[in-house]
C-alpha cells in the first residue's frame, strides 16, 4: 500500500460530497456526552472522556450497539438533540459535505420516555440552521429498530405522521442477524402510502438474502452497507443493472470486524464492477472518522486514483434523494472543484 500524498488526502477531504449513511446518535462525541450528562443529571459508567474512547473496541455489531444505546441515555431534552445535530453539521462542513441524509432512531428515545416531538424538533431545528448558516441541505430518515417488533415500528410511524413534512424516508437499522427485512413489510407499505421513500440496512452482517428482501419486499431505493452482495453473483448483476446505490461505510466495517482491515475492503472491487457505491461514516464518533476521513483512508488503503475518488463523490450526489435540479447544481460544483488548475496534477 502506498502512502497517500498530502495533496490527494486534502483533495479527498475537501471534495464536495453528500453523506447518505449517518446515524445522528452515532455522532455523539465523548465530550458532548459528558456535557449533556451534566446538564441532565445522568450518571455515566465512565470516569472520563479518555475512558469512553478506550471502550470503543468492538468485536461485532452488537458489542457496539450496547455502548451506543448507553450513550443515548444523555439525550433527553429538545436542546440536546439540537446540540447533537448541530455539532455534526459543523464538523461535516469542514469535510466537504454539501448535503446530508441523516438517520435518527426515535424508538431509542421514546422507549425511555422522551417525547417524539422533542427528538424530531431538536434535530429539525439544527438542520434548518445548517441550511442557512452552513449551506448544507439535508433530509431526515426515520429508522426502525429491527430487534423490536413490527408493531412497535408501526406505532412509531404513526407517531411520526404529524411531522411528515420534516421526514424524507424510512430506514431499518440496529441488530441485523436474525431480523430479516421481511418482518417490516407492512410498516414499509404504510410508509409508502404516506409518501415516504425507503432505504434499509442489509448485507452488513446479514446474508445477501436480506438485500433481496429489502429490494423486493420493502422496495428500498438504497441499500445501506450491502457489502455482502459480493457473495451472490446474480445479486451483483442486478445492483449494477438497476444502479441501486450502496451506502458503504469503510471504517465502520473494519471497526465492527466485517473486514479485518481496510486493505481487505471490497469497495474498489464494487466500484470496478460498476456498482453505484458511496462512502459514508455511519457512526463516526465511535468508528474513528467522519465522511472525509473515510474517503481519505479508504483511498489510501486501496490505492484509489484521483478519478475514482471523484467518482465516489459523484455517486454520493447521484444516489441522494434531492431534486434533479439540485443534483445538477452539486455535480456542477464538484466538476468545478475538480477542474481547479492547482488540483489537476494530483494523482
């Protein structure tokens, strides 16, 4: 593996891009976790920020989720959710993000007695401010926790309906193995009836059959992760033919032991096969990097060319749910950025 030149690393970070796979609760940095714990009188099982960071060693998805849900206990008031979302947007603005489609997990909070209104209003307020102050457009994706019942998911969807205009799509996350997408078909059918788009986590730890179910039963427009598609050649052919986006999260995949290291990651193979793959950060506070960091590190590990880095950024806008007019504006901005004379020599 060659060392990535500093200029290409900076190029990958600053390149205009969209982020399509980002759990807002997964952006809770330890410093903010402690601030909110003090504000809300919540006792944490950690003595310091350093101790929290030392705990971020995971053996699999579930070991991460255990700490993730524990951290969420500090999120109680509307202002907490605003502060969380604003902190993410401020950091994303330094990493080339022009548009973000952000997951949130209302069941994680309403099951603790936090009102749905407090969760969605706090996040929405930050997203609105992000548009005006940071020029970052955004959308909000309501995720159902797949380890909970389909009935609970339907109840959450119904609770979200008064805020329908603030929500772009529904998604499916949390523990994957043993919780196939088919379980949530009726919930997704109802979401489509009220005009919500659909995405779903599938094929991270779960088998390729979960990706088939997400496409055929949930009518998912994007597959979140999807890296195990490589085990099914017919599925690969379908993903290429239909240009179904995969929102891939390289650092997350390594930290959760889906792959042993970045050099083993199939991102370049997927890109070479013609799949519409994008790079995202997933839960960056826990996995060691935001979206620009992910693009930098995977480009270095896989020896991606400047053109391949640009293609990944281009894919992020193509795979987004923004209007064709807005998509064109962002793609034109990307082309102008890449055409700058000082950047043309980067290889």
